[in-house]
């Protein structure tokens, strides 16, 4: 059961004003549950979904809330989270809890790289997958060696370890992850699960909505005294070179 609260619920805008007591006296003469326990809309709302209207009108990528204003004489308004208006709920969970959440129906899907789909057994439950060209996120891993432990290594072992570090080490781990991704993707394909790739036109719609992430990072980098834009340009150039 779902109830739609009236914007005048409990007359909160009158609290602390001289009119509060007056309204209480008036409402006390009305013997009905709504007047005593709160007003509830009895209307049935039909028509085009709000999410559809918002998609057509366009939403500021940085927007998190919208204001719904009534068309009556009081023009009362309420704030509504954008995600709720779009019928989207993001549930932050530990990766190890994803299987149980999908199994119980707590979530409809999960955001993971392919290798995690197999390692967390999500291919056992999910029947469809959406691939994002270039990926939607990236994680950085750093292996730090204890200085004293390094000094105890023989010159030959130290040289071998350093040779497999830096870019060479990154490439080595990258190949292992690529192989794990391909294995998990093949597993989903062998199960006859649907695998779709985000269309270029749709990806172009996503880019401006995700730009605020880069903008915020550049701002934070600048506040710390770094040339964020140069760092970002250099990083993108390195990625492009590695992919060619």
C-alpha cells in the first residue's frame, strides 16, 4: 500500500507562529482521521511517468533533487530526490554481499567488471549484461615493498623484482585481469545469457552527465597545488599509447 501525503501535512509551515494554536482549534472541530493524524491525498495519479517527462525535458547532470510545486492556490512544494523520481535506487553493498542481494531480489543487478561476475558467482543468477565501451570505472592498485626486506634480497632477486615492477608489472597484472574478464564473459555467453553493448549515441548522452566527476577531481588537484589538467592529459595519452 502506498500513501501520498498532502503538502499541508501537520501544517508544519505554521509551527512556532501565532497561527499554530488557531489552526489546532479549528482542526479539533473536524472529527476525521485525516484532520487528526495527517492529511493524505486520495487522488489516483495517472498518465505519463514522471521519469519519462524528466528524460524528455533534460536533467542537469549535477542535479540531485527536484522541486514539485502544487498547482493549487497555495502552491505548496516538496523536494524529491532525482533518483526517486527516475525510479532508481542505488544500493551500496560490499562485493561479497552482491550474490545474496540479487538472490533475494533486494537489487536487480550489480556494477562489476566481468571477472567479478564469475568470482562472485553472479553469472549463476543474472541473465542479462550491459557492457560499457571503455569501462565505467577503474581501480588503481599499488604494491609497496618493505625497504629492509628489499635490502635483504640478493642483487639478482632485487633486479628481477624491479624489472617486473612499474609499467612492466602493470602490464603483467593487466594481462591477467584481461584473461579473467574474457573467461567470465565466455561463461555468460556459454549460458546463453544476453550481452548488450551501450550504443555510441547513448554513451554520448552519458558523457556530459559524468563530466562533473572529472571537474571535481581537477578542482581538488588544483587546491593541492597540482596541474590537474596536465596530469589528466598525460594519463589519457599514456592510456591511448598503451591501447594502440
